[in-house]
């Protein structure tokens, strides 16, 4: 009896959300990155993406999502939501057919977004990091605007009827930006220079001075070292020490020299494979030596070589 009530309740929920999905059609064109992708990541990708491809259907890449699934049917047919198996499944009243399987059904709004997205061609969106930066017209008219970035921020604040906080005093600004850029209070010379400078460019000069400080590289190299799992010990057995400080110094110098990111990555991954590599490029490849190293008696050197290299 309880099972029947559960199934009946599920059917009612699906029917109601389906009705809402048909009635609640988003007015503007659907954006994949901000509207569709969050739904797929939350409700679909765990079973249909990457290594796990239930029913041979993956939503990781567009070409995979548009291909025929294990059943021979296409889950997504651009421009035709009614015949797209994905829409049929998420709106199904059969608990054995409805997706996500044995999980909370999509809301009416989520279904409406996916339906409209497919009707509009099921366009995929590139990650923002791979999108070319285009200069856009800067909103104007806000009394607080002092540069292009401020203009966009304050335009959004106007939309939600918010006002910026009062401008902080110079000592507070000095503390905030110093801790952010170099991870410590500003050196005395930089501090005095800023506090005594009453020009309109005082803050910009302060930022330039902090960026030029050797402490800048120390601050931001530490972030990368955490990601690379930097350690002065081996991690196994007695956790013996190892000497890898030259790699740490290479990182600090790379940040202080504002090394281009592609070069920064290339030299760490394969500096020894570059034409006529320098000593510094060899040192950069110590990135691969940050993993735990086990050299206790009985270990196989060749085996450990492949385990230790990420």
C-alpha cells in the first residue's frame, strides 16, 4: 500500500511540474553557462558524464550529448524538444523511466529551461576562461564610478537597489591591499610614501609598489606550492627530509618576474624537454617531485617512479 502511495505521489509531482514547465516558459534566450549547466551539474552529470555514462549517454561534451544513446534514440535533438528523449525522460510519469532515476525530479522551471534550450538549438557555452575578451560599452551615470570595472559593479548594484559602503580611510586601505598582495603589512618605506601622498594617484602608486616588492612572489608562490603539494619531507615512514628549496625559489622568481602563464606551466611540466634547457628549467621540473617519496628497503625503484610522478 505504501509503495502504491509513493508511486502515485511521484506521478502527481511529475504531472504538476510538467504542467508548470509548459506554462512557465522563460522569456529571454537561454544561456548555457548560467542556466543550463548548473542544472546538468546538479541533477545529471553524476550519471551521465565522464567515466560514468549510463545508457551510453554523456553530457560532458556537445558531440557526445547529441549522439545516439544505447537505445538508439537521441537524448537531445537541437530544435526539437518534443522528440528529445532527455525531455521525455525527465517528464515521464513512470518511476522506472523518469530521470533522474529514483531521485528528486526536476522542478517545472528547470524543465522549462531545458526544453527552451533544446528548442533554441541546444548551444553549448565555452568556459569563460576560453572566451575571448571583448571590450564592451561601459555603463555611465553612477556618481561612484571611477573606472571601467567600478562602472559594471555599480550598474549591477543599482539593479538590486544597493549602495556601496563609504570609502575606507587610507590606513585601512593600506592594510587591506598589503595583506592581499604581499601577505604582510607594507614595508615602512612603502607605508610612509602612501600615507604622505595626497594625490589622486596615491592608491595606484601603492599597488604598483607592492607588486614590485619581492614579497609579492613569496605571497603568491605559497598558493601554488599548496596546489603542487610542496613539502620539505618525503611523507612516508620516518618522514625524512628532502632538499627542494631551489624549486621554491624558482616559483618566487617566476611570480616576481611576471612570467607568462603558458611558460610557467610548460617549464614545470617539461622544462627538461625544451631545446637546450637551462639549469633553471631543469629546476622547474621539480614540480613532479612534490609527491610523497618512498625509498624504504624493499621498494621497487621503477615502480615508485611511476607512482610518485603525478
